């Protein structure tokens, strides 16, 4: 999935486990849930628009990805201060693409890092757990530009879920 999806999931999880007491336990649970959420959303990503290779000549690809990058920056600006751990944890697996990308660009090989190991390991765990093992039966829409709608909807749902959480909390206190 795109960065805004992962960032919003991290923010929601962070808020869920932001306890005044047991801070360390909360942080550990945030970490575990963020890893799990990343694997879950990336498995869902089979069914949304996501070209395996960058398509710089394709205007739709360019605009969509530019919007996603801008959206990520906005989200980081809004949420970084209060939810940085959730954001960091939910983006940790993307370290895979960074390492692979740097090797590709600078033409060198790290022998033990030739595949996205974090994604591979998380996915391995995810597909052992029912009902998530059925997720690879999702239709493959990665090359269909219309399938970006699913990701945009998901981002909207996550944003609304976060808003609802904030409101719920306010109602308890006042
Ligand atoms: Zn990922």
C-alpha cells in the first residue's frame, strides 16, 4: 500500500495504545500491531492500483504518486509530534525497498539482502493465521488505474476512524 495508508494505520494504532501507565507495554503493542497492519495492508494491496515498476512516462501514475507523496508529507506534518512511534513502526518494513533501491541505483550487491526480507517474513507469519491465509485469493488489480479508488476509500475510512476515536475520547472527558 501507499505511505498515507500505512501512516494513518500507525497513527490509529499509536492512539489506541497510548496509555498513561504501562508506557513500555503500550509501545510494544504499538510495534506488534503496526507490523501486523503493514503486512495486512500490503496483502490487500494486491487488489489496488500499484505498478510493480515506476512508470515515469505515464501521466496517471505520476499524478497519483505525486498526490500520495504530498499526502504523506501533510500527514507527517500533522501527526508526527503526537504519533511518531506509530508512524515509524508502520513504515519500518519499507526499509526493504530503500535497501534494494540503493543497491539498484548504485550498482552494488549486499549478498544477504536481495529480497524484501522484512515484507517476506511478515507475510510468512500473516498467511499462517486464518482468515488472513485466504487473502491471496483477492483479485489482482495492480495494473488497473481504477483500482486506486480502493486505496483512496481505505485512506478515507482510516481518516474517519481516527476522527471518531478523537471525538469518542472527548465525550468521555467533558
Ligand atoms: Zn510495504
